[in-house]
C-alpha cells in the first residue's frame, strides 16, 4: 500500500494542497487592499478628484486645492 509521498495519488494531493494555499494567499491579498479602501485610506488628491467629479467644488476651487496639495 502506498503512503502520502508515493505514487500519483501523493502528487495529486500535494498539488491540491498547494493550489488551496495559493488561493488562500490571493484571497487575503485582495481583501487587505479592499479593507484599506473601505477604511478611507485614500490619497488626498483622489478625494479631491472625486469631489470635483461629483460637482461639490468648482474648477477654480479644484485647481487651487490641487496646487496646494502638490506643494
């Protein structure tokens, strides 16, 4: 009878476990980026662009604030 490390069955199980581990790592990487966005860790310039796109500020205000942020 063959054990875990022998034959095609052992290689198959190794690849299954490897795929599961890679999947778990990818899942946590994707979710960590998503969590950062959910908690408002945005760049100030991104917030400014969104406010301008929504019409909350005028073009003149946008340009002035953008200039201040880039200094």
